[in-house]
């Protein structure tokens, strides 16, 4: 998705997180990058310990 958006200069408005139309969620680049890097899961684990 990111490579296609960059290559063609297209904005990404939504991302599918499942198989149905109801599984579309608004796309947030920073959230997407954090999820790919595993940053969110680490932060969630730290919060759960507190």
C-alpha cells in the first residue's frame, strides 16, 4: 500500500483490517508505521504492567 501510494502519488484514506467492507478503518500513517515497527505493542505491554 505504501509503495503504491508513493509511486503514483495517491493518498491513502482507509486500510482494510479484515475481509469485509465493514473492516475498513481510516488510515493514519503514524499509527501504521508504529504497528509495523512493533512500537504500539511494546507501549501497550508497559502500560499493562503499571
